[in-house]
C-alpha cells in the first residue's frame, strides 16, 4: 500500500473583493487546520486569468489575499503560503491531467456553465480546463484533505476521479517504480460548519460572491466597522421573529443565512444561536450580529491594511513559501514523469 502523510492544501483566487463567505467557508477554517495538519495555502493566480484580469490589479490582489491569510492567523513559517504561478510544477502536472480527465467529466461542471454563461464559444480554454489545474494544485503535494466551501464540492469529486484514473491507468508502472498500488491519494473534502455556503445579504437564495454588482450583497474583509453595520442593517429579512429551533428556519433563507453567519463567527451551532435568540425580532438580532462581526472582522481588516503598506514583506513571504512548496512538488512531478514514461535528465 502507498503511504500518504496527512496534508492540507487549499487555494483562493486573487480576483478581488474577498468577502465573508471566503472567510467563513474557507480562510477561518484554514487557520483552524494548522493545529492538526501540515498546511499549504495558495493564492491561485493562474486560475484567476481564466477570465480577464488587469495585470496591475492581479498583482495587488495576490498580495491582498496573502495579507488576508496572514491577518486571519495563518503562520507562514510553520506552514506554507505562496502564489501558484511561482511553482511551475502545478502547470506541468495539469497538462498530464488534461490527458487523464475526460471531456464528459468536464462537461458536467456546473461552475463552468455558470461562469461561461450563454456565450460559451467565447470562454477561454483555461476556464474549461480549470478543474484539471485544481486537481494538479492538490495532487502535486499529494494532499489528503482540502477545506473548501460547498461550491467547490464538484471540483473535489473530479480531483478524486482524476487520481483514481491515474492510479488505474498506470498501475503497473506505479508498482514497477516502487510506489505500491496507488500513487495519488483520494483526497477528502473538508466542507463543514454552519457557513459552508454564505448567501447574499440582498437575496438569501443566491450565493455571496465577489462578482455580485451590489456591494450591499456582501461584507468585504476590508470593510470598516461602519460599512459592516450599514450592510447588516440593510440586509433582507422576513417579518417573523426568529424561531427557537433550527427546523423553523426551513423556507426562510435570509433568516437561515444570518443565523449561520452568527453561528460561524461565534464558533457555535445554529441551534445554540436560536436557543439564545429564538423569539427575538430581527432588529435585536442584527445589533448583536453587528457587534459580533465588528469584533471578529475589524482586527482582520486593520491588519490587512497594515500589511498592504509593505508589499516587499508580502513578496518575501511568497518567495519563501514558493521555494518550500517546490521542494515538495518537484519529487512528485519527477515520479509522475517516470511513471508516465517521459525520459528526463538525472
Ligand atoms: P474561490 O477563490 O472562489 O473561493 C475561495 C474559497 O471560498 C469559498 N467560498 C465560499 N464559502 C462559503 N460561502 C460562500 N458564499 C463562498 N464563496 C466562496 C470557496 O468554496 C473556496 O473554498 N477553485 C477555487 C480555488 C482553488 C482551490 C484549489 C481550492 C484553486 N485550486 C485547490 C481548493 C484546492 C475557487 O475558485 O475558490
């Protein structure tokens, strides 16, 4: 049997407007994973250019996502923080995976359909092959666990399919090169907690997203306290008071979303929140939510602004992280080349 040490990998795109969904669904959980796993956190700039990015903004957004990681509490010395384009092994492995994944698998990806919209003929080939690069990100480190929000679930299923097909197609060569019966692990998605899918503050049936034209639909990590307060005050609700039990949230997407946000920020369950606020009017609940959000998010925004003033410091962290990431990725890629039958210099 092949042996895999437990390792976490996850990525965030530097496409602007990091928001509360990114924080609660991903970054806050990245921080928590550090106590239990060796973690590798990546700013996926190569994924970002699958849709057009202004070069100056891409660079500053890459630094901003890095600043968010650090401000939230990721330790770049004990773990690894870097940007994807500095470790070319991601792109090299992605090419092999382009030859493993089937068109039929990619045709089922809902995120491509959403992002390409009606004008599919005009979408970049990179946007279509996006999930293969994502599989390469994860598997070049042979990562066993990937914390993400609910929207990435289908991509992680594809990552498992790619790992499985690679292991099957090259099983003899994998064994002949001394890697046992499986070269890549079947990665476990870690999708959990009360905020795996944070919804828009204007419409509880739509996901909170970087690209929503209304800034009132999301809390940005860089929003100052008065903006956080304004946005929650204006957040859509319904006329009923809060229920006392979770079952009472069914059919009330806005109430469900705000209770989920509160629970995730406070590290409790939705049931706990409703035990305290069941029967309360939204005005009361929203003031408590605003206090909580400002207490938890305020310091992150302040630290992000402080870090933004020193891009040289951020760039040094990314360069150091890239070097340490490469040291793990390179042997994986060399083994893949041997398994596939590429001749390489030694
Ligand atoms: P991205 O940049 O869109 O989002 C980063 C992370 O935030 C989560 N997220 C949410 N969670 C809860 N509620 C929301 N409304 C919400 N919106 C976003 C996402 O699920 C994600 O965890 N394809 C990935 C980036 C990526 C990646 C990877 C992730 C590239 N390679 C390898 C894991 C492993 C993406 O576009 O995330």
